[in-house]
C-alpha cells in the first residue's frame, strides 16, 4: 500500500489524504476517475498524494460531492490537538 499524507490546517486540524484514499478505494475509483467527476485536474490530486500541496476548500467541496459526503469527512484532529 502506498504511503498516505496529511497536511495541517489551522487550529490543530489536518486534511487527510488517507481518508480520501480509503473512500476512493471503497468506491473502486482511480485518481483519474475522481478528478474527472470532480472537475479538477489529476495533478491536483497527485500533488496532494505526494504531500506537495493540500486541496483548497473549494476543491475539497468538489471532491466531497463525488463521494456524497461532507468536506469535514476529510478532516481529522492532530494527535497533539486532541
């Protein structure tokens, strides 16, 4: 299994690539499938996977629509913030 990344947002929250990865696997979608369905470029998801950047709130909203979930489903509390 590939390594997953999380990136930090303010107030001790993180946007978890791992949560996205699990949702994507459960739906049987490729990264290219998600990008197409969300109307974003595959490179946006690739940069997130590689830990280069994090999705903007607008992009997270588009991804959440693909999975019929809330944007907050991609968030988690950092261990030191719990």
